């Protein structure tokens, strides 16, 4: 009964309120949605913040507000800030790391997205990794391409990261890695060769969310990822009602695979984090 971390990506950076009003946008909506997801079984929350018009924000005040609310209402839950970003000034993507969330996402290379190039210049990657190291933040390495695994290994070799990061394979983003089970095996084989101590998860975007989760659980993933950032639908016809509803579906998948949910303290141990919430 190997425990599984359930990560919930509550909001994302693409404006979606018009497509699904359940997407939380204001810090108070985000805290409430995270609390519901926590009660449903999530042990890690991945956070983007937004401006009033839903455009992506880098505001440290907003990140701090959501972080404080989660720490207060969801004891021991792992707080992860996004440093990614469509529509964010690259120079501001690390501007909230001084708040010392437990974790932060880190992309180690550039890739084509549906309508933009998601640019992650080596200088920016090194700067973000260095800040995470300085503030004792554990990175979650976002893999949008095989070469990004090699980018992660180079950070280890440069002394900018330890050799047991948490790695997330992101599948199903148009123009990037397709959602393909065979491809996940190739990525895992390369991960085991380059970073054998890493923990891992996989995120399926849009209609691929459930199938990628199945493939990951079948292969012993340390974590699964769900949430409205990646997918706003339950079926083609029905919108997701909340992040908590998606977490409940992830819980069912975990149990179906003969595994159990990690408690927050267990999730911290699995991901090599200290036992207590690391609020600033
Ligand atoms: Zn994100």
C-alpha cells in the first residue's frame, strides 16, 4: 500500500473563468478551493496567481496571501508556487520565491506551446534554480521535452540542485509532448538513467488527464496531478464542478490501483521536505 501524493493545480495561467466559472481566481477563492481539495485528499497545491482581469500576475502580495491562507486552513499541506508562465515578465517569475514556499515549479528548457514559444533561457533557469537553492525550496522539474531531463541533470552537475528533485512529465500540451503511454516509458527510462533518485509524477492536459494518471499509477508514480489548471471538464459534455471533485476522482484512481493516499506528513517525507509547513 505504497502511498501516493495527490497534487492539485487549482488555477493555472490561462484565463478560463468564461469557460468554467469554478476556476478560482481571487486569493480568497483560491484558498477556499484549496481547502476543499485538501479535505478531499490533496496533499500538495500548485499555485498561480491572477490579476482582477484574470491575466497572469507575479504579485508577491497575492502569492503571500494564498500561501498564508493555505498554511492556516490546510495544516502541513505542501505549498508549491509556479515560476512558469505564459504572459508573465520573465524577470518577475522568481520574484515571490523569497516567501519560501515548500516547492516551486522549474522548467529547464524552452518548448512550443499552442500559440507561443514557452521560453526558458538557460540564464533564467540558472537564476531560478539558484534562488530556490538559496531559500531551501525544493524544485518540481517540469518536463515538456526529453531534453529538459538533460537540462535538469546539468543543474545537478552545476551544483544548483541536489540529485533527488521531483520531476513532472507534462503530456498532451499541443505542439509539445503528446500523451502517449510508450513515450512515458521512454521518459522514465531516461529519468532513471540521469536522475535515479528523483521522485516523479505525470500530468495529462485536457482530455488526457485521466489516462495519463492511469499510466503513472500503473508505473508506481510517487504522485499524481489533477486540478482545473490542466482540465476543466469531467466529460466532453460536463464541466468539472470544483478542484475537489477532480481530487475525488484521483483518489478513486489511486485506490483502484491498490495504493492509498499519502497524508500530508507522508507526502513531505516522500518528496524530501521537512515535516512542517515552511511558511515565511
Ligand atoms: Zn502551473
